[in-house]
C-alpha cells in the first residue's frame, strides 16, 4: 500500500525525519498511538509515485527513492518521483479537463432532454411502490413498476441519447446502466466536481493535520486512539475527489512524499 504524506515546506531539509514523525502514530505492534495497526515498515519510493511537472524533472527539490533493505534501488520511472514540492507535481490538468468537460456535456444533454418532457420520477419511487405492493427486491427488474419507470418519456428519450455520450473509459458512471434522473438532482457544478478526477489514479493521503485517508476505510487521526474518541474534524470526506482537491489546494511549497508501506 502506498500513501502520499504531506509535510510543511519547512521540512525540506529533513524529509526522512519528518516522514518518520508523521508516520509514527500509525505504526503496528503497539508502538503507534492509533488503535488500528496500519504499517510495520515503510520506504520512501517512486513506485506508484508522483508525476513531475514537465520541465522540472531535474529540479533538486524533488525527493529521490530511498534504497531497499538490500541497498538496491527500484528502476526509475521516467517522469515520476518519490516526492517534492506540490508546485512541482503534475496533477494532470488535461485529464481533469477532459473528464470535467464530458461530465458537463452529459449534464447539459440531460437538461435538454428533460426540457421537452414532464419531469420524471426517480426510479426509487417505482421500486418502493413495487415493494409496497408485495413484490420482492429480486423481482423488480421484470415488474410492472420497472416498466412504468422506463416508460416515462424523458427516460425513454435518454435511452436513445445515452449511447452517444458513453465514456466508460472515464468512469463506469458514463456507461449509463442506471437511473439517469439522478444527473439532474445535483447542480452542474456538483455533478462535474464528482467526475473531474475520474482519470487520475486513486491515492491514499496523510494530511498536514495528521489525518490518515486510506481508500475504503474511515479516516484515522494521529492524535486519537480511535474514531469513537476522536473529536477532530476531518479535512474532507472519504471520496477520491476529496483527496485530489485537498492535494491541489495545498500551498505550492508543501512537500508531498510517496511512502510505500508494508502492512
């Protein structure tokens, strides 16, 4: 498992020590203060590393891989590094713009479709009607209620439109195998923000304020034994967009260090 450790810019001359201090509360074998054992060894490395902003590959502020236990180094990956100032890391503006642009087009097209028809009801309305009538969850797809949902004019029209907008390479969401009514239940800005980072790799992060975000798990705070006792406010939710937005918004001199953990 790899995690991006965030450090203040003032730690530039003592990266190894600063990473050790940030990681210490999450150590296993009863050493760390946090109840869940997160790691038992780690190494600063570029494996699943951080992409360097074009033109800055030789910048001396970039963090180099640390040797493995036998003294060897992993083969270098061109254009990637083990860390460096946030301002030298490439957050793939082109890919973000592509995903955001497509999400915006989908939202706009849905609004256009709906404008020509009565506003459709969410599929959940029909699903719960099916249950209320004594139907089983497993039988919903072939039920009269499901047919009534699909018969709504806006939903029928979307079936014809959706194939031309399908982009499963951006996100499974854009396969459109689900209730499209939800597209319009968010503002355009909210909808676009949900998918802006879909083409970027998923990342775990240890924030400046000591929050450990590991994908799929509730965040842990370095100052607290466990979630039940924690009174601190997390930096953001558990979602991938929250992690990416947090990293991008950090000051340019904030150090981002890729740490590979043995769990």
